C-alpha cells in the first residue's frame, strides 16, 4: 500500500440530502485525526474498524468548525477499498462538502480520479466483478432510485438471489455427477420427474430475474422518453417546462427544432432521458427531413413516447399517423394549448389507435405541470418499473442479463435432453453450463465445488 | 565411469508410472535404466486387483492411444470385465476389469525385459545426484552409482513409508517390502515434501466365505478390451461377490474408533476422500446403516480375495470381529491384514506441466510421488514423464496435453495448477469437456501425437487411419441415405417401438431418436461390414452430433485463453494491482498461460484482469507501473 491517500466527494453534487467526503489510503486516519473532533472526546485514530462517531469537522488552519458530521472509519484490509478508509457524512450543502474536501486535500490527500476508489477496491481484491460494476453504477447513478438499486446490488442482493438459485442446481448436479463418477456405489437413482421439476423451478426463477433486467436498465440508464408530434405543437415548450429552464429554442415558426435535444431529468425519482425531436411533416429542407427521420427512428428506441398535439388547430394527417404508428409503445398523449379555443375533440381520434394511452389536456404556456407528471409517473409504475425497486434484487448489467439468459438456455436444453430420454451425461452438459454461467456473475469456481459436495454428500469409494 | 554406468534416462521405480516412463523413453530411442526395489514386484497392484472405472478407464485408453502398455497388459491378464455406466451416456461409459495380479506383473516385467534400450535392474536408490541444479544420476545402496542427465522419480508410496495397523506402527512398504528411507531424507533437502496416507482392506481366503449369503456379480463377454489393438475379448471369466456391512459392524467400529490409527491421532497425513476407510465412512455418514462390500478374487491360481469397501486402520483383533458381523464373511480367514500407510510425496506445485521439477533441471517425477493415487493416474503421468524426459534431452519443447484434449491433461493441469491436499484421483467431473473425452475416441485424440513421437508403430497408425476413414465414410453415408415415407418402413419402425415416418428423412436423423440404435438401422437396410468399435463411434458421432458440436465450440473458446501465453520469467510480486495472495500463487505455479493462471485458486477475476492489462502493456513495450 504505497499509494497516496485519495479523497473525493462521494455523493453527486447537488443531488443527495447528505454529503459524504471519503478518504482512502495509508494516511486517512492521520488526516481524520487532524480535522475531526468526536463528541465523546476520543481520538479518531484510535477507533476500531467499522465504527462511527458523531462530532465536528474542523479546519485546523483556522480553528473553525466547518459542520457537524458523522465520522465513519474502516480499517484495511477490511474496508471497501482494502485500505484504511474514513468518511465524513454531513447534512450541509455543496459549499460545506467542498470545504471538507479542501481541508482533507490541504492535509495531504490527493484528489481522487473518477472511479479510483472502485479501482483500488477491485485491484485489492475487495470486489468481485459484479460488485465492482455495481459500484461504478453508484458513482454514476443519476437519481436516488437508481442509487438504491446499485447499493442493493453492492450489498450482494443479486449475488444472494443467484446463490439461492444455484444451490438448487448444485444439489441436482452433485447427484448427477456422483452417480456418473461412482457407478458402483449405491447412490439412489434420479427420477426424470424429479429432475425436470427442479430444472423448471430454476428456469422460473431465472426468468423472474431476467424480467427485472429491463427495469434495471431503466434505473441505470434512465427511461428514454421521446417527445414527438407535428411542428409547432409545443414539444420544445414541454421539454423546457419539465427541465424548468430555456433549454430548447421556442418560436412560433413551425420546424424550429431540427435535431434532437437530450436532457436527463429526475421525475419524482424516475430517471428520464428526455428527448425533444423535430416536428413530423413532409419537408423539402434536407436538414429538417433528416431530423424527421431521426425522430421516427427514435419512436422505435423509446421506452416512453410523449405525443404532443395542438388542440387549437385542426387535426392533420400527421397527428393521426403518429398516433397509429406508435400504438405499441408506452405513451402519453398531450393535447396542448388549452388556453386557446378547442377546434377538435377526442372523438375525432381513432379510438383503436389511441388505445389505453392517458390523455392530458393542458396549456404549456400557462397551465400546471402536475397532471402531465402524474400521467407519466403513473404509466411508468403501472408498467412495473417503480414498485419493485425498493429492496429487491434487480439485474442492472447487460453482462448479468446475458449470463442469466445463457444459464436459462442451458437449462432449457437440459430439460429437452431429459424429455427426449437421453442419458445423464448429456443432461449434465446443460446443468453444468447453467452453473458456470451463474458463476460468471459472482466469479465462483463451479467444478471444485461440485467435487467437494460430492464427497460431502455421498458415501463413496471403496 | 564406464559406459556401463551411463544412461540417457534413469527411472527410479517399476510401478505403473515407472514402467510407462521407462518404456516411452526407451522406445523413443534413449538408453534407459529402470530401477526397482525388487524385480519380483514390477508393476505391483498393492491395492485392489482391478483397473479402470469412471474416468480411470479413459486414462488407460489415453495411455494406450499414446502407445503405452497398461491397456494391453490389462487385456492380456484380466479375469473379468464390465462396462460401467452404459446407460448414463456416451461420455462416461467406462470399462473396469479384474486382474490376475501375478500375471499382470509377470507380463509387464517381460515387456520391459524385452524392450530394446531398456535395462531393468534391481537396486535401491539412496541418493539423487545433483550438479549445479541439474540431475546427474543416482547412488544405490549396493555402492554403485549410475549417471544420466535425466532422472525420473516414480517411487510410489515407498518414501519413508510407515504402516499402521491399529496401535501398531512400523517402518515398512506395501506387500512386506522395504521402505525407501535414505532417498526420502535426501529429497526432503531438495524439494518441498508433504505426507499423505492411504489404506487397504484385508485379504481373505476365498474358501472360508459363505457364498449363500453373497450375491454374484458376473462379467461381460465378449468384452471390448482397453487397448485399441486388442479388439474383443472372449474368455471364461470369474465372478465377484457382493455383501453389506450391518448395524453391528458399525457399532463395533464406533465403539472402537479411538483404536483406529486414523482416529487415534497416530496418522496425521490426509487420506483420500474417495477411498475412505470403513471407519471414516461411518463417522461421516452416521445415517447410513450399511455399506457395500465387493469381494474380488486376486488371481486364477490363488485363493486370496480382496474385500473392497473394508479398508481400515483398526487393530487386527477388531478386523476379525468386524468381518464376523458381515453376512457371508462371518468365518472369513484373514490372510493379510488391512493397513494404512503414510508416505512422503512431492507438493505438486514444485512441478511444471511437463512433470519436470522447477528446482532441479532434468529431474522428472511421475505417479503417486506427485500426490496422486491410483494405478491409472500413475501410468498416465509415467508416459508423459518419459516423453518429456526425451524431449528435454533433445532440447525440444515439452509435450503438454491441454485439458480439452485428454484426462491426462486435466489431471496434470489440476496437479500443477491447483495442487492437492489429499491423494488426487481422476474423476470425469473434473473435466470441462467430458463429452469429448470419451473412451471411444481416445485414439482420435492422441494417436497422431503418439505416432509423431515414435510410440505408435507404422502398422498401428495405418490401422488407426483406416478406422478413422471408416468412421468418416459411414457417418457420411448415414447423413446422405434417405429412409422412410413408405408403409414398409413404418411397419419396421413400429416394431422397433418408435414413431412412424410420414415423410422421408436420412438414416442419421432416424438414429438421433433416443430409442434407435445403430444396430436397428440394419433392419431398414444392409449395414456395411464394420468393426464393432467403428460402429460404436459412428453411433455416438451421429446420435449426439448437436451436443458434440457445442462442446467443440466451448473447446475453441477455452483454448483461446490457453493460447495467451504468459512470459516465463516474471516476478508477479512486481505487478501492481495483483493481490498479494495472487502474486504469491502465481510465482509458485508459474503458469504457462492466462487460462492456467485463471484456474489457480486465490487468483480472482480481478487478478486476471490485472494480468490482461499486464500482458497488454508488455505487448506495447510499456512498463508495468503507472
Ligand atoms: C496400501 C495402499 C493402498 C492403496 N489404495 C489405493 C486406493 O484405494 N485407490 C487407488 O486408486 N490407489 C490406491 N493405492 C495406490 C496405488 O497402488 C498407487 O497409486 C500406484 O501403484 C502408484 O503407482 P506408482 O507407479 O506411482 O508407484 P508404485 O506402484 O508404488 O511403484 C513404486 C516403485 O518404485 C520402486 N521404488 C521405490 N523406492 C525406490 C528406491 N529408493 N529405489 C528403487 N526403487 C524404488 C518400487 O520398487 C516400485 O517399483 C494404494 C496403495 C497402497 C500401497
Ligand atoms: N397559446 C399557447 N401557445 C403555446 C403553448 N405551448 C406552446 N405555444 C407556442 O407554440 C409555439 C411553438 O412552440 P414550440 O415549443 O416551439 O413548438 P414545437 O413543437 O417545438 O415546434 P417545432 O420545433 O417547430 O416542431 C410557440 O410560439 C409557443 O410559444 C400553449 O400552451 N398555448
Ligand atoms: Mg421545437
């Protein structure tokens, strides 16, 4: 551990309610000793690993208290990075947190590079691949919701779920292998039904985990919400209102927006990647035409479509076409400009094309945003995206999802092999394959485990 | 030094490892001495008179495919044989044979005696000569010294071995032989040594058994032999017998556990989990009320019988009492006591994959001395050590068979990569690519290598090529021959108990049905005249094609990692980012490839990533530090 002590603000600036400054390295404790006074009066340096103290962060140069805070200490190698680690947790705003960091830097720490804590943890063997990735998610998480998933994963809830699933498989594989490797020992035979039942159960559980992957992705990357509609209906106005800033240009000239504009936004805990697009219409202008093409392409990629229409001008074929072509998507329909006289009614729309989509009539110029936000959030949570986030294991990495899908495919093969009446060693290929794939997520050596378990569970050998 | 005392290769030991090592080196043209404690005990089977079984049978076939002797020796001296696991799939079928112990030894000795370049000698080695870190020869108890640039140690369980029978312990070796004490002391100064133990059951006079209480286990005839040269074996076979221990047996053992050498603390070395003594079985599996006992005859011309399943380190009087409680064995006359044996062996981390020691150039080790257990395991290492000894003398790269190609590769890689803390036994579950490592295709996997090495004769190689050709042609024929769609065929299919065909398919597709065998196809049209082993391979290749294809793809991926070679002289402690444990392990194992490194315990995926980065920076000529 010759590396320099590093320090960084561990919470994203301006987002969380508490601010955390984290230090890792040989001198972390020395630095804490100089800048933290515990309420009890004991010395931070003398604290045992995994303990916390309430107290004050002070600036030793000016002798002033910066803020009240909690000091958390972890001693290497039993810390998150494998090195000595201290954390200052305070409630102060950005300024206070910055001040704490500056003090630590002046006392000898070096500013950490992005992801450096994780890198150290990873390199010191404190994290397996899945955990390391989860941490990177923590670092990057845009909203508290996704933070919760990432933290959860960090604590191994995905690993735990997978381990539990794997246990059932191990039991089966170990029996299969014992029967194969010890043909002359009287190990009870396996019944086809019994095997099929276990395999089916495991497949079911894998499916449930895989199903969370889409949610996981959403939580990690944000829900892709595409704003679309014909020109001049108020799409850019909608983006600006939701962001509460003049991000996109708004004019009364149709075709103002010609390229996509993307912004990230936290809508009551749901991370959205909000995308404003060019208004849909036939155009001779090359640039605009490209923009329209791009917009149409985005419909396909969208997790959610916000279709804006103008209630103050007659319905056009574009309005109808958009409605028809986005039928399969999660959608909110906004009928804008309700401050102006309404020239068409909902009945003028094709009911089948409209489907179940919630309709919000509003004025982006002067109306309240709440009904729109309610509609979006309601839609997303009805889609099952929100509820399950609280404390459940969720698959957030594409790599994990792939591994789970491969495990599932292997088990399906095993099941098919089994149902075809083929012998054990062929069934075993799928079973072991599935175990190996699940092992990829947590980095476990499957083969040795199987052998150890054979000996632990069966009385074999002469 | 006379020419007389000078050899190219000296093999210490004429057990299963030593015999194969000596034969391989001699056949590859090297003047080879094979030394043994006693010429009367060449290729001794000190435990059960049986070879083969799950995993082990594949090893025997592999040794044979490379040109080794074990398979042929079994085929020539067996008394019974059975194919195990026939219903559990193509990859795990395994032959197991009962041998006439004496015949086995006699034939192997004769083969050694008649092999050109091979000099079989009695003599007890007391010291290894090492000059400047290179093997130089051996000193014998009789005062002579033999010189060579390569020494292969294949000394089995004899190194400072100690026999335990209950409270009694004495310095001794299997079958009343001498232990090898001076050599053991000498090796302790040279190499990292550990102490292992194993045990063997009592032998009884077969006339004293009550056969009415035993069930009979017959062999199979005709039997397909181990060797690809043998073909089918049709001899009169002897049966084995089966009985079971009783609650009473278990009670005696439980009440007297403190008297077993294994539990009294007299033995400290770990024993093999897969060859547990009856006392360990009872301690470990208290709920099992009875354990199987096989009674195996030891030869045509002897009445000795081996009690498989009753290995014990109990004192003699309890051995008698234990047998009294086993149905059929109540009045058994014990001829040899069961005993446990403790012995020195190498920590296999001290070996390269070539089986040469890292410390002493030119010193190879094979067999039980490397921490394994079992005749087949020993023979398989023996042939590799013999081959690589010659490669070393010729200044050529060693032969390292990848895990994906043979159980031999799996075993050696396990040993040198993971080490072992108990006597190591091969198991099919240890192999990642079991479907490919079958008995039936061992020749396809290894005979080209054996031929290239000069261990396979022209004649045999021609036969091998013919076989491969026959297989290929017949597979092709099956894939191209249409069948079905007519009522006549459907009548036959119905009779065979399989679904009718509404339209035509190929014979290959039909064969893929689980209930259809290759022989069944004969009912639908004439089958070409082909040897049984060709038919068998064809059946497997066609029936399981989909599975085999997938395995091939997996092997390809696996071999990619194996092909990422690590430089030989790296100090892993100097690589930033590796955990200390990983660096230590890597320095100890000195893996050849990234694939091997990843298998070392204590090397985490994170460490592997660091190694990948390291390789990358090396490739770019950069330094390892930031
Ligand atoms: C009691 C007992 C129980 C066993 N139980 C089992 C079991 O349950 N399952 C199983 O799979 N295997 C068992 N085995 C192991 C099996 O016998 C061995 O694994 C196998 O024989 C090892 O072969 P090898 O060639 O390495 O050595 P060995 O067959 O032991 O041959 C060693 C050779 O080295 C020679 N030698 C030794 N020292 C010297 C010297 N200093 N100078 C000259 N020559 C020397 C000996 O004469 C002998 O020829 C058991 C062995 C014993 C003794
Ligand atoms: N009266 C009224 N005018 C609105 C409302 N919302 C938007 N507008 C006006 O409509 C015009 C177009 O608004 P934008 O937000 O630029 O419309 P857009 O859909 O982005 O248009 P393009 O980018 O051209 O496709 C502007 O002049 C807005 O001020 C509303 O609710 N009521
Ligand atoms: Mg716009």
